């Protein structure tokens, strides 16, 4: 069974989580390393742990366990479609219940995975922008 991450992580923290899989074969060893002050390479995770509320510690430990044991589902990278020539994005028109183009300054762009956007229209590839 696979599990989603319980806490929100920055890009740097996600990168460090992915490195834990390569470096440790036991969640206890990974957690122990996070608690050592001279830890290198996982400083963002260590800082996150040291500053988090005690009510979130269990979720953090569960995330570490799932990462090291290979049972985690990392979040998908989300993209928007942004035409830089016109500064327009694809947004959801709720009135007509459809996707439409509109100026980035006025509309919230629809966020989707790269695969989902390319399934809609392969021509969007040149306009994909990481969100």
C-alpha cells in the first residue's frame, strides 16, 4: 500500500526526502540522523523538525517511515499553460463550465500534471510552465 505525504514540504525538503531512500535502509536510522546536530545533506528536514509543533511530529515520523520503506507517493509536479507572447493562461470558466484563455493578471490558471496537459493537447508542451 502507498501513502501520500501527511505534511507539506518545500522543493528542497522533497529533494532531501528522496535522498533518504538512497542513504538509509531503516526509518529509525534516518530519524536518528535528523536529530544529530552535525547532519549534512538533510539540513532543511532537520530545521523543519526542530521548528515544528509537537502535534505534527507523528505525521513527520510517518512520512520519514514511508519514504525510507518505499511506500510514499510523492506529490505530482504541477504546471500551468502560459502563452508568454500574449501573457494569457488557461483558466476555468465557471459560468460556462469550460477551459478558456485569459490574461494572467485577471485569472487563476488551471494547474495540472504535465501528462494531463499533453493528453489534452500535445501542442501545449512549449507553453508548460512549472507552478
